[in-house]
C-alpha cells in the first residue's frame, strides 16, 4: 500500500494535500448522515473526479494557466450568456446548463476563470494601472461584466466574485481610491436594486430573483431575537441543530434536524456538523480552512512570479471566503445566500472546480522560482 502511494508522486504543498483529503473524507461521513447511501454514492463519484482533476492540474506548469485563464474567461462569458437563452430552471432560478447530459452551473467556471484572468491582467499590465481609464479597461471592466451576467439569477455568487476581485486588486496594490470608489458605487447599486425590487413593480419585472433577495434580507433584519415567525425557516432549524450539538455534539449519524432542515447536506451542512460533532467539530472545520489560507499565503511569499503569487492567494481566499459565508449563514450572522461549504457540502460540478482551483495552487507550490509565465 505504501509503495502504491509513493508511485502516485504527489507534489506541491503536502499540508494542503492533507487538509483536502481530511475534509473530503469528513464530507463522506456528513453527507451519508444527511442524505443516505444513494446521494453518498453520487457525491463520492464527483469527489473522486474532483481529486483526480486536482492531481492532473497540479502536474501542469503554472505558467500555462495565464493563457488558459484567458480562454476560460471567454468560455465563461459564452456559457453565462447561454444561461439566459437555454438555461435550466431549478428552484425558481435559471442557473444551470444541460449539455450532452451534463448539468452544471456556468458561474462555477466563471468564479475560477475571472480570478485567473484578473491575476494575469494585474501582473502583466501593472505599469499601466495608475490611470483609472486603463484600470477600468484592463481589470474593472472584465470583473463587472462577469458579475453582471451572474447577478440576475444568483446575487450571492455575483457578490462573492466581486469581493474576490476587490481582494485581488488590494493584494496587487491597486490605488486605494480606485477600490474605495468601486465599493461606494457597488453599495449604491445594491441599494438601488433592493429599493426597486421592494417598492416598484418594475424592479421585480426586470430582475425576478430580486423578490427572493428582498424577502431574505427583510426576514433577517425584521425578526427580533425571539420572533421566530418572521425569521427564515432554514436558519431557525439550523439554530436548533446548533443548540442540540452543544460542545461535544450528539454523535456521528445521530442528527435530529437532518430530516427537518432544508438543504442539510449542502447549504446548511455546517449546522449538522455542529449538531453531530459539537462546537469542537465546528471549530476544527474552521481551523482546517484557515490552515489552507495560511499555507497559500506562505506559498505566495515564496513565488517569484507576480502572477503566481496573485493566483495562489486569490484562489485560496475565494475558497475560504465562501466557506466563511456558509458558516456565518448557518449561525445567523448573515442572511441566507445559498453558498455551499467547499469540499464538504454535497454538490455537483462545484466540487470539481474547487478541486481544480486547489490543483492550480499546488502546481504553483511545486516550483516557486518559475518566472517563465512573465513572457507569456
């Protein structure tokens, strides 16, 4: 067995490999507990495909991801446009495409592609980003375009991609006044959408999903601490699960809320983790994600390529930030967003693209001195 493992020849940061395997194995336990054998089998297949994709990607020299990021960005634009034309609607949202029997969310492609593309632009065009018009053309425009295409059907993912882009700009030392202006404009835009959807019929007609956003935000802020009537049902049941768990939890597979809490195997899986494994288990999951981010930051300091450094931190921050949002929703710090817990939640192609993103980070960690990309 040990010789077989050596023949696999895993390269890159071993700590990241270890955390990924640990979270993947843990996800099998929790998905089985929440969804049963049938969904566990499907989840296992997708998880194996994702880990295989991660292995293949981590063997690719990271200089090639600069060009691949360009192609992926153009592909994601086309796929996001196709969603409006032939998108498959599930739970009232048209976010999926079904091509050759494969059903996936183009936003999963876009989340990865835009970070690779922005990292390329921020590194290759860094001498021309002091003027706002150049910055808007090379960096801000591509980010806004992707977010605008995702927004009508998935506000939370659009906001997530937008924040990831801002963080990447900050790391690349884009002028703070540019970032401040972008944040101010985004807040005004979000308030405008909220007001139009809540107080005018035109807003909900232009963007039907905005009604759902308004109801989630209102239910989050309107209900007092003891007023469960106006609170979101999912968050109420998640809090019950957390209360049941206490410090040590009720034990693996002994969750009570798993059959009551909607999306207990995906969006609200963190609440079930705390119910079964207690606050100790919940904190353990948080530490695992923080270790991933810490290792990525260490790798970024060693990488001599600006592109490699930006990609490493950008991709890992995106993963950890999504995990943080999922956990904050479960404990009712944020309104319901629909974001899954990376590497743990039962999911579809999102698992595969998460593994691909980690594979890219591992590829960069293999050779921190490779600067050949700068000539790409």
